C-alpha cells in the first residue's frame, strides 16, 4: 500500500513540472520588467502566463503541452516577439536600441529552423520571380550570369530538414499549398480547403494559418455565390464542433473587418441560435457583438490617461449624446475625417454632447502631438491593437464611431464622420 501511495505522489509532483521552458536573454539596458506569454487560437492571442525579469533574463515555465505559434509581449514598451513551440525548451536573445527590439537570435533548434524556412519562403515569393526575369537578359556565360543561375537554383531547391520538427513541417507544407504567392501554381479550390479544414489536426488552431486560409476560400469563388459557398464550408466543418465554431467565429470577424454587414449579420444570427455547447472562442465573439449592437448599453471604460476632462470613466461623462471615436495618429482616414468632427465640435457641445476619443497608438510622442490638437476627451493605453478596448468594443478599423444617449445606450454606429454629423443634424 505504501508503494502505491509513493507512486501516486511522484505522479502528482510530475504533473506540476513544466512541459517546457522559455529562456529570454536581454541586454541590461532593456528596461521592461514584465512579460506576457501568449499562445494562439485561430487568430486570437490567448494569455498563458506573466513573468517578472530576473537579472537580464526571463525564465518562463509552460505547464501544459503546446505546439504552435507563441508571442512574448512587453507591455511597458508595447514590444513583442513571435516564435514557435515544438513542446520543447525555447531559447532566444536579442539586442535593443532605445528599448526597441532588434536582431533577434533564436538559439533553440526549432526556432532557428522556422526562421530559416520563413526566410526561404519570402525569398521564393518576392525575390525568385525577379531573378527569373533578370536571368532572361543574361544568357551569356559571364560570371554574373553563372552566379545568377546558381542563386536561382539554390532558392528553387532550398529546403531545411524538417523531419524533427512536426509543427514547422505542418506550417511550411500548408503555407506553401494554400498561401504561397506563385504564378506557376494552380489556384487552390474550395474542395481542397474544405478537405484541409475538416481533416487537419489541432495544429491548425495554433498555426496562424486559419484566418488567411479562410480569406483564400472567400476569394476563390464568385462573389455572387459567396453565401452558398460559406454555407457549404460550415456544413462540412460542423458548427456543433469546436473546430466548426472557431471557423464560424473567424468568419464573423472577417465579415466585420471588411464591412460585409449582411454576411456578418447572417452568421452571427446562426451563432446565436446554436443549441449546442459553445466553445469559448465563439462565445466571446457573440458577447462582444451583443454588447456593441444598437440598443445595447455601451460597456464602461475607466480612463487611463484622459485629457480635457476630470471624469474618471465614460459613464462619468455627463452629456445627452456621447460620440465615441476610435482612431490612430498613423491612420490616413482619421487624418481626413477628424477635422470634420473638429469643425462641428462647438455645435456638438451646443447639443449638450461630448466627443470621447480612444487612440490605438503605441508611440507616446505621436499620440500626444496629435491629441493636443483635438479639443475633446482623449485617452489611450499606448498599446496599439493590443489595447483592451479593441476587443471590448469590437474595433477592427480606424476610425470607428459609436453614438450613445445620455444613459450610455448605443443609438447609432456611423461609418464615417459625415454620418455622425448627419445623424446629429448638424449639416
């Protein structure tokens, strides 16, 4: 009996040991203390853990098995690093310039091979076609022509040995099949993509390939039959399964991003009407959309660094109408549209209204230089698209607008500044 208890104790201890470890070495001049580790589910980053720097490195233990894309995010500088896991130890180091990450050195073998493979993929897509064209003009036996021909042969045949790296092999082969830009390849078909989606293992969700392959599917057919094509795919993947629900969630967000409102509404309604157990991914998509529909109460946000107000949150702002704007200093459309709102700002105030603008900037100086010229309430987390309100308020593009009433209920979702002005009858 004692022996059995001893064995069970060992199993319990081992269950708490890390599946693998991530070691990140940094220069002493790199100031961030904290790092967030993310795994991937489709196109969504999923927070795995947080860790504090010890000396000049981070040591992160990953407790559950995981193969696929990962990301390290340093919130203090809004910097990030993408890498992979083969469910084995990861090691990297990098150089910095004024807290900006440069020259990442992937030391573990899997990430080194992945980096090498992606470099070859880019050269095949963007450099090799140009070399083929140049080669047509150098058919002599000159040294340059020989070197050019050798480079063409090298890139054409270059391929690292992936036999020891199942995730890298999975990513490479499916990227080449479905996404590689190659004029000599036959166009991928709907049936090929459906076959892949239904038969692929769990690496699909962690590979970063799912969304671009879905976009490839949507682009492969006629726009006239798009809804029928999507119905065909969803029937094949089965929306009552986790895979099918993740695909459905991705499609809803794709349609939202590209302003395909009719299709978004159709498949969001389908998602809402499901009677089966819903996975976390689709549940979040449904909730985010419900919370930002016309008639819903706009979720509150506690200000981070708000200017031009003493209010602590959106709900604290007293106004009969609140115009919520999501923008960025690097957004050319914002540059064209925000002046139209500035021009009408006095009139908006005359209606007892207020403008509350949230920036998806990451550069503090760029944000501050622009925000000081905007007369309304401004705030930003300075985390770019990692900002919390991009998910909370279902923001896929800038500028984006909401109009709230005095009770913070959403009464309009204008597409452009002109629509805001028209809704408020300020033309």
